[in-house]
C-alpha cells in the first residue's frame, strides 16, 4: 500500500487551526510542543503531530526543530478580505500545496471529480481503503474552497448519496456564536425551510442537551460524516475539569 503522505485535515480545518495559532502567538517562532499546546492538545501525540503535519503540507506552517512559525501565506489569508485576489491566490496555493492534491487536481484537469471516480483513482495509486475515505473527504472539502460548484462538478455520481436523512425531533436553534470563522459563516438570511435540527439529551443529571442545526438543502450522508469528524476533533482536544 502507498504511504499515507497526505494531509489529515481539509484546508478549511487547517485554516481554522492556523487562525487559533495566529491569535495566540501571531508569527512568533515556537516549538512543536508549544504549537500543540496553543492548539489545545496536552502533548505531542499522534493526533497533534498529524495536525502540525497538515499545516505544513498546506504551507501554513513552516520551520524545523523548535522554530516553527506561520507563513506569509497564512498571514495573507487572515488579514486580507475574502474578495482580495491576493487572499484568493494564497488559498489556491495552499489547496494545491500537498503533492497528492496537486496530482489529483491535474489528473482531473481542475474539475471536481465524482466521489466514485476519485476513489477509483486513489485505489489505482495504491492507497488502502482507510486512506481512500480520509483523502476523498479532505480533498473534496479542500477543492471546494477554490473550485466553484458549477457545471464543472462531475454529475451522475450518487454512489454515496443514496441514503437521505429525514427530519427528526425539532428544537429551538442555537444562537450564532460571536467568534465564528468568516470562512464558515452562514448567511443571516438563511431560508428556515432548509434548516434541519436534532436534539439529543447527553446527561439528565447535569441537565446537558445537544442541539445539532444544519443549514442548506440537499443534505447528504457524506455531510454527516464530515460532522462526525468535527465532533471527534472536539473530543480529542477537550480537557475535562477535575470533578469536585
């Protein structure tokens, strides 16, 4: 099987991680341990090292040894407005910085491949089934930042989209957080008919509930798989307070 030399995050996830680091230490040099700490990890472990590696692969973090620092492209992404051509070009460079992603992009001539086509191509390159899942998801999320979802998207691939999710129990929507990353901000005028919400009790004793709110139409299974990965990232970074 081919070595899993690919980013373990999508570009959007990597930008969000790098932005946390930018707020914490700006462009100061720091050791890998310090960078991991600022990103919310207790130590350098498999997960935190994978995150640092992904930031490097996207060209957002550079350096060796104890002198890691955010790159100039990272600063451009955080400081330039979304419509600025310099920011758009920096995001495009980041998306195609991982050699594997550039290879996929060139193979499909800059078009968004169907999920089945992408998986077949990755399998041909020698990646394992586990790697197929992660690479396909991260590549899809990354290239969507630089490729308009127009006719370029390969039509007719519904291999992973056959299971539709029906509405479950409704609840009041959560308020919009004040620190939402601008790259992930939804329009304030979202059509409420395109909102799906689920409520789950987590602890009756501590009165903790979770409400999942999803905006947009044509919700698909792979969207929920992305959500599952986000929750797992949250669990990995969460530190429990000592019980009194």
